[in-house]
């Protein structure tokens, strides 16, 4: 009987030791991933992202990719003012998530079949730079995590700079400089309020909407955005991006 108890105790101890070892491995792996993600995000405060998931897959599909990263000083302020006016009016005051916009989107989606999102520019930057397209819970959770990281490690000005350098304005056309040259044959620093509004107006679907030959919808949307961009400048709601 004594020998049987010893074997049983030894077996239980071995199982417990295996569980502890597995848990230790999981904890160390998670910590390593956290540290690596912080270093990854932190490095992009100072260097331009060399590529993104969307840019890489676009290139892999055989579509020509046109992208010219530039500092925000080389982008007309009217573009980021219009982006804030259109995409995220509380960009300078929230910490990555606009709870007011989220509440409004929830109420709207209860009443309408047309789903409205509430992603901030910070969330869009996190998604575009570090993740892949999708709406599943894992991807959304990672989006929230990377949003917190960029809001913590970057300035608002840097978030806007990276955002305007990676978003797609047309099939294979990524970033403000490439879009300005491709569609209007001018550098991004020379964009007029109307041209900036046309670029921002196509963002919901840059493969079907065109800044250089706008549909009636895009043209009317751009008209609205010109006014909103003016109000943004007048009311100083873009102060966090200014020097």
C-alpha cells in the first residue's frame, strides 16, 4: 500500500509540475510578445513603416503600388484638417477611443440596417499599420491594444503623419504624397481645400470612388467637407497636430 501511495503522489507531483511549467512558458511567451510589440510600435515613432499588410498584399497580387512617405510638414494642413473634420472630430481630445461617437453609432445601428462605424483616426492608424482587415473579435481586440500603444508612445501629430502616409486613396495608391501626384499632379503640400476634400471623400471605398473624376456623390460629399475643414481651422480643433 505504501508503494502504491508513493507512486500516486509522484504522478500527481509530476502532473502539477507539468502544468506549472506550461503556465510559465505561456506567461513568458506573452511577456515577450508584449515587449516586442512595444518595441515595434515605439520604433515607428521615429521611422516610417516600411510596409503594411494591405500594401504587401496589394503588391503580391500584381497591382502596382505607388507610395511616397513624406513628413507631415510636406502635407498641406488642409488635408489633415479635413481628415479630422470627416473621420474623427474629437481626435485632439480623446485618448484613442471616442465614446461619444461609439454611443451614437450603437443607437444608429439599432434603428438602421446601414451599419455606421465609430473608429477614430488612431484606431484606423493602428489597424492599417500593424494589422490586417477584418472584423472578428481577435482582430478588434488587437486593434484596441495597438491603439492604446500608439496613443501612449506617439504624439497626436505623429499618429496623423503615419495615418496620412499609409491610407489607400485609390487602387494601389497609398499616402497623401502619392495620391496628390497621381491624381492632381502636384505635391501634397500644394493641395487646395477642394482637392483635399476630394481625397478624404473617397476613403470609405477608394477602389470604387475616384478623387480625380468624382461621382455626384463624391463631389457633393467634398463640398460638405470643404465647409467642415474651414470650421475645423476656425475653431482650432486641429491644435494637437500643429507645431
